């Protein structure tokens, strides 16, 4: 079935576009910002080390390092929030374009015709994003603020070890710098998750905007299958619901047995680093995709 193959290829391409946006513009640019902020912290800590060279690391030094660290972490949190504010619009615009492309590709593959949609207008996309932008900015800022306390706890643990081990100030500051470098993954996880959220929210809004033109349209979850796929994604892959209704996951334990807990969410991500995506789905397309298994994509 050439049409089916073409539609699968569209979904593959769209997934690759989202990954590229998050990794290149999202995480890639963040690394530069993170390195700059981290270098500022290191300059201040090295100055402290020169002033107290060969001294044993004490509670007094602990407090001095903590002051410098918190100033530096505020810089990093600010950089994360500003970066997300810039890139979430790109994620949202991509989401809107993909909704239109997927509806057209699916209609062409299964019905043999391509609809013309009002929501294709650029002004519609701009309006959809501007409607959700204030809530996205608040969410991004809140997520960025979670970075500092988590890293501070990791650094405090290392400084406590320095005091009990009789480290010099130089040794303790080396521990702090190594911890900062090792904790960059937290910032990257925030960016991936928040960009995915921005993408998902605008895609949901775009599908809702299409409903007046295609009232019976639904939405379908599509998972990525590899050695990192979570149980929730395996269970939810192919779930199809009304556009204005949530997806439903009946949580299972490590043995695959129901826990009684139920999770509802309108769009991915359902958790940090969630790689699920949503596609529009028209009932008249049938079930030719067989749940659109991620393995086939």
C-alpha cells in the first residue's frame, strides 16, 4: 500500500524534525549557555581557592562556596528560562505545521483527497501560540527554578565529604566543579521535557482548532520503541481518543500488574524525557495502521 507507506514516512519525518529541534536548537544551544555560566562560577571559586591555598576546608569555607554557588546557579536557571522562552515558539510553530501536514497526508493516503483547512493560515498559528504562551512561560520558569536546589544538594554532599576527609580548599573546589559538570544532564532534561511540552500543547490546540472543519477527528498516541521505551509508552501506543479528551494510562508495577492508579493527560510528555508524540486521526481512515506501532516507524 503506497499510501500507507507514504503516511508512515510523514510520521517518521515529523518525529525526526522534533528530535532535531530539541537536540540541536534546544540542548545544543543550552550547552553553550551552560558552559558560559559554569565558567563564571569557576572563576569565582578559583579566586577563593587562591586566597585560601593549602587551608583545610572548614564550615567557614563551606558557607563561602555556597554563596558563590547560589549566585552561579541563579545565572544558569535564568539562562535555561530565557532559552526555553525563545525555543518554545519554534516548537509550537513546528507542531502546528505538523498537524496540518499529517491531516493532509492521512486524508490523501486513506481517502484519496487532500483537504484545504482554514487553520493553515499563518495568523491562526500565531494566535494559537500567543494564547498559550503566558502559561508556557510560567511553566518554563518554574521548571528552571527546580534545577538549582537539586544541584545544590549534590554539591553540599560533596562539600560535607570534603570536611570529613580533611580536604584542602583546592580539593573541595575541585569536587564542586566536577559536580557542576556532572549535573548538566539535569538542565538538558529540563530543556528536552519543556520543549516537548510546548510542542504538545500547541499541537493539542491546533487539533482543537481543526474540529469545526473535521468534527469527527480524533488523536492517537505513537510511541518510540527501543531499549529506552517505558512501560507507559508500550501500553499507550496506538490509544485513540476524542481530541478534547485525555489519554488514560492504568499504571502497572514492575511485574506488569495493575496498581489501581490511573493517569490522565491531554498530550505528551507524561514524564521527563517522554518521547511519545500525538497524531490527528480520522475515523474514516479505518484502522489500517494497526495501532501505528512504533516498531514500524
